[in-house]
């Protein structure tokens, strides 16, 4: 990243002084020499590690695998039982349709001739 500074009257008065500027991209601190207009020092912001304890992260992943397996088993059992429920419902409706011999049956197009 190139950081350009404008030369103004305050910089003329502060010749040889260092200015601290905070980078808008990475929040690091830059020390810039007013005379040469070059970065003299660059200090990065201290960041926390993503994984503080590797052992606890591994245990969490193992727990997540067990939880996913339990969810899969429950979903599989629900799918099996829903097939049985649909089959029973279909048989009940088919039985009702056979018993109901009403005159309200839809007409077929060739019956209209």
C-alpha cells in the first residue's frame, strides 16, 4: 500500500519529526518521517490466535461429529416412519373412495358425446 502525504505548513515547521498514522486497512501504526516522507517504522496490531487451545478444538470437533450422526439417525428414522404414515393414510383414503359410490363423480370427456 502506498501512503502519500501532502506537504503543508505544519510539516515545514516540524521538519525532522516523526508522525504516527494509523493505517485504515489493517489498523497498524506507521511512523513517518516528515522530512523524507518515508515510513520509518511499522507496528502491526496484536491479533488473538484463531484457536487458543488445540486440544479443546479437537474435542469440540469430535463432539460435533457425534451430534451430526445423532441428527442423521433421527432424520432417517423420521423418514422411515413418514413412509408408513403415508401408506396408512393412502389406504384409508382408498377405502373411503371405494365405499363412497356417489353420483358426484367427475365426468369424462367421452361421456359427453
